[in-house]
C-alpha cells in the first residue's frame, strides 16, 4: 500500500515482539515507529504524533503506566488511543493501565489477527471524529440530546440512568470503562450506589435491546461492541 492509513507507535522492550507487530501493521498500510521504553516513547510521540499507541506495561527506565499518565497530561494526546500490551491474565496491570488513561488492552502472546482487528477498530473510532449528539451504528441510533434509542427502526424505552449508561459505553466503542468510572459519570454524587447498581442496569438494558451490545470485562468493567 502506498497510502498510509494511520500512525501507530509501538512501545515494548522486547524487540521480537516489536518486529512482529511492526510487520503486521505495515502490511496493513500503517506508518509505524517504535520505542523500547517510556522515555523514548515520550520523545518519539512528541514528533511523530501517533493516533494509536500500543504500549507494554513492564519496561525499563519508565514503565507503560507512568508513560500513559504523562501522555494524558499533555492536551496534544487527549484523542490518542492508548492500548496496553499485558501478560496473559495479568488483571492487575490491565486495571492499572485503564485507570492511568489507557483505552484498552491486548493480552500477550500477541495474536496478529486480533491485534490488527483492534487497531482497525481504534482508527474507525478516530475517523468518525467530532462529538455528535447522535451515535450511529448498523441497526442502532442513539440520540443523546433527545434521550432516544432506536433499534431497527423501533424506539426502545430506556429510563434516564439506563440511557446515560448505554450512551456512555456507546460513546467510545471498544473502550473499556471501569466500574468506578461508570458510577462517577452516570450517578456522580447524586446518591450513594454500589457496584450491583451497574449490574442491574446492564441486565435491564440487555433485556430491552434483545441484542447484547455490552461486553462484560470480568473484574474490570464493561465495553460496547457494535
């Protein structure tokens, strides 16, 4: 491919992993640069301006968590999608990464097809652009201004909090929302609620939609997949 479809920065101190990722990304038309630690990643990102960053958690000099925090502190990277690369079943790192501002994670060992699919999905989110009040998917429309959900031409009645929860998840498809983040965003300080509140609302949404758009990430939170 002559035309590059997007910029991706790969950050990992294991060069064999970097080479595998780079090969697959470049084969799919992406422009790729790499870094071996967080210090290099910050320097390269400043000039390269990647739209997506794939970053290992455990690295020398500056790990992925601290690097993510520093990137998010810079307004230039507010819209950059950061996907962490974590060891299989390393739930603690996944949670830390999401709390630091990461958008998603991919478990190692890396499966090329999964990797490319997640990167494609990230760029679809980026290319939609804007913060429209109407979220459009194949059979689904969510109007955040009028609090209306339409599925296959039929309006689905959702109470205010169910709608706000559903719209929050749908606002960033593929992004994992932590349970505390959902509670703070949807309920805030209005009332004291517990984790079970989210579970109950999710169950009701699933029952009304009759299509499961919401994926549970065990021990972490939820994400929307169209």
